[in-house]
C-alpha cells in the first residue's frame, strides 16, 4: 500500500513539472560552483537561486522548452505560457516577456523571479 502511494505521489509531482530541473538549468543554488555553469542569485531576483548556462543562441540551452534570453548577458531560461507554468520552480517565479539573445526584436515568454 505504501509503495503504491509513493509511486502515485511521485507520478503526480512529475506531472506538475514542465521540465527536468538540473545543475545545468533550474536547480536552486547559492553559488556558481553548485551549477554546471552559473548561478543567478536570490539577491538578484531569482528566488532560491537559479542554475543556468551562459548562451548566445537557444541552441546553447540544454532542454527543448528553454530559450536564450537577453537577460543577465545571455542566459537560458524555461519558456512558459502563464504564471502557473513556472510553479515547478517554486514560490516567486512568474512568466514574463523577454528579448531573445540571438534576435533581440523577437520576444519570448520565460520564467523569472517576481
């Protein structure tokens, strides 16, 4: 019974996340050494810290639902359609418009801190 409940709970949590969070993109952090590349800090508006990669194009970003935004000098962020689609990152994350790094005139919706 407990195993079935644990499996059901795990599947339910997985369904709530739009992307896999990793040291490359999305994991919480306090310093860049905790990430594959870079940590965007809570004090700079990224609740809990945010592991990301420096990028010039979206091809530099590790997952299909991420884009290279012209934010923080070029960084990968998860794409979104509304605030609830950023909830998998935790409290304080919202969906906001940003320019893409490779084509600044092209806008993209990304998960960012409030």
